[in-house]
C-alpha cells in the first residue's frame, strides 16, 4: 500500500518547488492574520476563554497538512461547532469554568476518535443520509441562534445561555432597558467596518484591522472605565501538552454531542473540500481519508488544549483566493498564530468583546441560505417543507434536537421515496421499436390484449406491496381482455426475498387468469436471483427477452400462429 494512502502529503511534497512556497507563504500569512481575531471570537462563542480559540488554531492546522487530501481546506475553530460545544457542554458545567474547559477538550478527543474509526471502517458514505435541504435548514437556523447569542456582547446586557431562540428573545425583552449604548456603537462600527473592507477586497484582513483599531480606541479613551467589557489578561505562550482531564463517565455523557459534532464537522468540511477540488481539478478529495484527517486534527489538538475544530468556509476561500498551492499554507498559518501567542497576547488586554461578537456576526451572515429556500419553493415544495421543518425545529428546540430531527426527516423521506417509486404503463411509439410512458407520450399506443409495466426501483420489502397493489389495480382495469403481461425489468437493479415472494404471487395470479408473463431486459444479478429462487423456471426461458419490443413481437407471433 502506498505511503500517500496514510500520508497524503507524500503525494505532492516530492514535487514541491520554491515558487509554490512563495504562494503558500502569502496565503498562510493572510489566513493566519485572519485567524487570530476569528479564533478568539470562536473561543468566546464556545463558552471558553478567548485564548482557547487560538490554541485550536495551531496543532489542528499543522496536522491536517499531513493527513488531509484537500490542498486548500483550512481547518480550525468555526462558528457552528463552537455553538455546538457551548450548548452541549453547558449542560454539565458552567461556561468558562475549568470543568467546562476540560469537557470541551474531552469532546474534541472523543469526536476525533469517532471520526478516525468511521474513516478506518470506510463509513464516510453515512453522511449521504443527511439531505441538502436538511443541512441548509439546520445551518440557517444555527446562524440565527449564533447571531442572537452574541447580542449580550453587542448590547452589553445579560442574556440566558441557550440555543433556543425563544428563550434568548425572552431574555432580550426582560433586559432591554439595560442596553449599554457605547458598547452598541462599538459593535455596530465593527460590523460595518469589516463588511466595508470585505467589499473592497476579500483578502483584506478586515477583522484584524477592526480589532486593532478597537483596541487602540478603547485603550486611548479608557472606555473600559465607562462600562465597555474587554477581554482582559490573555495568557502568553504556547499551549502545553496534556491528557484531557475527563473520565469514562464524562465520555458517556459527551457521546451524543461528540457524534453530532463528528457528523456536522465532516459534512461541512467535505462540502468545502469538494467545492475547491472541483475548482482546481488537480487532486482528489477522498472522503474516508478526510474523516481520518479531521479525526486526527481533533485528537491531536485535544492534547494541546484545543476544542473541536473543522474546515472553515471563509478561511478556506481566502486561502484559495490568496494563491495557496498546498497544505504548507496551513502550516504557515499555524506558525502565525503560534508567534501571536508567544509575543502579541499582551496587546489583546483592551480588546472589547463587542468586536469579537461583530467578527462572529459577520462570519455567520453567509450561513443563512435563503437562496436555497427560494429555489426549493419554486422547484420542489416537499424539500422546501423539509428545510422549513428543520429550520423551525432547530430554532425552537435547540441545535442537537434540530440535527436529530433533520436526520430522521432525511431517512423518512428516503424511505418514503423508495417505498413509492415511479411506475409506468408503456405504449409503442408509432413506426418505431420504442416504448414509452403513455401518460407522458400521448402518441404511444397500447394493445387491448397486452399490458406493459415498468417498475423504476429495486424490488424489496419496503416497496413490494406498492409493486403488487399497482399491478393488481391495472389487471382489474383490463380484466377479460388481457392475454399477456410484459414486465420491463430494465430499472429493477435488485430483488430481495420479500420481492421474490411478491414476484412468485404475480406469476401465480397471472397463471390463474390465463395471462402470459413476459420478462424484458432483466439484468444479470436479478436473473441470477430468479434462478436461485426457482422463479425463472416457472416463467420459462422462452418468456425472457432482451427488450420490450422483442417480448411484444414474440407474443404477437404466438397469437397469430
């Protein structure tokens, strides 16, 4: 087995050139500068001291460069996972406390272990059971909750720690009289400046510029003495190595949260990585290896006091637009954060928390996927209502409940679709050997004594009754005139034992009615199963044809003969 299977970096590092480093260094520096204020903001959002957001921006980035298959994905703390951490861990400990920090880091360790196991056993396909409308509804609702959760910093008031929008709204109404208007002005100015700089050019480190100006203003006018909440002392130095202080019982309590983070972080990262892969088309993103890589970044980070991390859409986009060629850009970005921790943390003392909140608010604006909702309203109402149900459930019941409901909805819709697949009665197009659905092709013609039926799905226990009911209804409409029944098997990819029972009953029913059964376009695996169950012998080899037209011609010849 090739080394690149375990260490994808070995696939490109031998071809690395000095010119590549110039671009990687430029992109890494840009992302690193962007990551400093974002990391602190997401640390605060996760219920941790801001410094822990920077801790999560070093080791995970470094490790992903070695184990990840995307050359442009930028991992680290993100808004959605940070919100999951604060809502999940706060059920067991007070945000910001030593116990809370230990559990948050323990969550990263557990989620990473789960992702590695899923990757090793090649279970990456499981994320396909969470549909895009469900993910869109979930992330849009999460963006609203994240934005609302930052109001306590933007308005300078106390609000309840909750991931249910009605509780946050009720707290806002109760405390609205205590709004600190100077804090509001700082927060709104921060949002406006970041958006303005982004509009000029996306690669401008708007958040860092805003934070730097904010620190200077607060320090110069000593606004902290006028009620502006600041970060205060930020510990200097790199995170130390240590085993997360969590027990087996803690892991049991954290398991639902870790599973949720594992699922959401993988879906988010894979979507970003595939989008960038399509853009460049010079490398291949391997889902199961991505699971392993993301798991390693979480586990490795946990030993250096890092909360759960995942791929960031905004930083990955900036990494790409800044000219990144390989994962070396992530290593450079992690070094920028490390140097910040070593030498620059004293400068963050006067950083107003309102500006960190503004960084988060601007970042989550893009998560509200109103375009997808509008598109689905026009094209697929069922998927629109699925999106809406997930959106409302997440808003009102909470993040984890929203994820669970979304998964249940995805599976329920998949099962419903599979249990009621498309079926068609076929007729012959004039002067051709082609047969088409009579409801879609008005010119298609049927014979009075012949019924041609197509079933567009595998025949299994979930839809066998639907198959049987449709055929029985059709047989009743042509009772007395029907002489032959042609089953077009071109779309039947598989049959299980339940399907075989229904198939056997069809053979018996047609035989009792004196109707011949013809099978057309049966694929190899289905034919093998018909032989195994002894049903092909009952149908007869002479009633098996390569196409519908051949089956119809054979029936007409027998009838005329």
